[in-house]
C-alpha cells in the first residue's frame, strides 16, 4: 500500500513539475513600450549602511538588490583573503519616467579599513540625459610587489550617488554582484604589460538579417553570435543582449535605427549604446543622433580579450581583461515619443566576434570568466540564461517522468504476475480461509 502510494506521488510530482515549468513565462520581449528592469530572482534584499561599522557582508558569487537615495553614500562589507582578486558591481536603475541630468550617476569603490581606495569606477549619464540602467564595478586585485589592498581581512564597498537638484529625487534601485576571479595556472607566470597594438578595422558581419528580441536586464539578456540582428525599440525602452567573447577574441558592435516618416526633428542623443564586461564593468559607450532618417553608431575598436589588459591605464582596454559574456544595452530616449510617436522604431545590431579562441589562463573552470560549448550553443539559438535554465529543467522533469512511468509499468507487471499465480485452482473454496476471490486484487487492495 505504501509503495503504491509513493509511486503515485512520484507521478503526480512529475506531472506537477511539467505543468509548473510550462507555466513559466518566457522572455517578455514584445516591443510595445518600456518594460521594467528585470532583477535576478535570486537577488537577496540588502540595505546599505551609512557607517561602515553597520555594513552587511556580501558573499562571493551572490547577487543582491538594494537602493540608494540622492546624495547617499552607502557601505557594504567584504571578507577577502590575501590571494584572490575580487570584483563588486553595481547596476543603478532609476525609475522610468523620471529625470536625470548630465553628471548624474554612481561611483563604486572598494577600500580597506584605513580607507585606502583599492579601485573605483563611475557610471554617469553624460550627454544622453534620460533614465536607463547604468553599471560600474570596483575590484581588489592582488599585485606582485605591491602591499596596497593586499592583506586578507575586511574591506568596505562604498556606493555613492550624485544627482542634480533638478533631477528626480526618487531612490534608484541597485543590483549588486560580488565575484572572485579564479587562480592562475603555473603560479601566475603571465605578461604584466598590456599589448600596445591590435587590429582596429571593423570587419564585415555575416550577410543575412535575423530577428531576435532583446531582454530587459542583464539577467534575461538575449544571446547573440556574430551576425546582423533585427529588433524594435520603443521610446524609453532599454534592450539587453549578450555575446560570448573568449580569450583572444575581439568584439565589434554597431547599432542602427531605421527611418520614420512622422517627423524630421533633430535629436542629438536619441539612442545610447553601452558595452559591459562579464563582471558588469563598463567597457565603452556611444550615442546616436536621429532626424527621422536611417542612422548608425559603433563602439570604438577594442583589444582582444587578454588577462594582461588589466595593466593598461585606459579604462576600456583594462575592462577587456577576461573572457565571458559581454553585455550590449541599447536605450531609446523618451523624447523620441514627442516627435515620432510611441510606436517602436526598427533597431538593427551588427555584431562580429573575430580571432581564434586561446586557452584560459585559469586553473580549472573559469566560471563566469570563461566560455563553454553550451554558451556558444545558447548564442546560436538566442536563448537567455533563464530560458536555458527552463530548458534544462524540462529535460530533468522529462527524465523523472520516464523513470516514474517505468516504475508504474514494472509495478503493474508484478501485480498481474501475482494475480495469475493466485488464480491457480486449489482445494480451498473461493472466499474461504480469508483468500480473495479468483482474479481479484491482493488483500492489501
């Protein structure tokens, strides 16, 4: 009886899991207007402290959701050893429909307990003065022959917000991530100077346009490979994409808006495009003007991904320090709606990744700082990370369902065999001696 009940529960659980996965929403990518930033559902809520003594510790490999008010300076805490390079990123998400000004933004830094700054980075709106997610990161890297920020122990993460008096006073949401970099092979015997020259001519992307809709955040960014990708973007909307870039590879990207017959009004910063690295560190950005005619803008040429890029003084070169998913985000100014209407405008992304892949410098698995065959498959199919997770879950559930079905079939076969054995004629009259009638189920039923 108990075994039969367990088998039933296994089957019901498998069916329920299939239904639950089938009910999970896919990417809400319809270009019908601005969508809210989709935070990672694994993000834990954490409140920044105004004094470092009260700061909450961030755990490596984790993501957090917080918020910051205008003019605030908020502390979070790290516990680091004396060998591992650490990265903390902050994605600032102003409320849609608000107002930002030139120079508004955040600064993130990692500091030791003497307030020595290990590193810092700004993320600001600059000439494209409209709300959109912006990202920056800070790192504690242990450098040979340097004692700055090299000791193990407690470190502070400081996030500061700058907003003009004319900007919206609403709090901005924050998405925080803490990642550590894997150890190097062979005791870290790598070049300690960044390369000085690299190919800068933008290659021609493969011919043939394909449709692929962007996501609403880093979490659900749509995967792309080299090619020409057609989408649409509404005023005030931000589209997110991600591209796998392995060691030794270079990425080139261009964003283009299609024409509109509704106006010829000139808008100097109608579209903003940004590139961020696997640790959500800012790499490069560009803005595009629009007057109703087709127009495009490209990112500056960037070096091939190399560990030694970190030793370059230029921020965009230094940010190309590891392999992994590189994130492209594109935002169309809300002001476009005033002259061209609320409807989405055609958006084309031309992406090209060149060069053969080189070996990873890390011991073992590179984690987010590496590219796998599965990653390349996701880029080919266009799956986002959550869609790939749903696909894996469906495979697991299907396997569980087949296993449960096999158990039921075996159980039914055993019952039939038992029933046939009990159906052999005997001298005992049917029903006598407490036996069930011929052909009936065992007594436990």
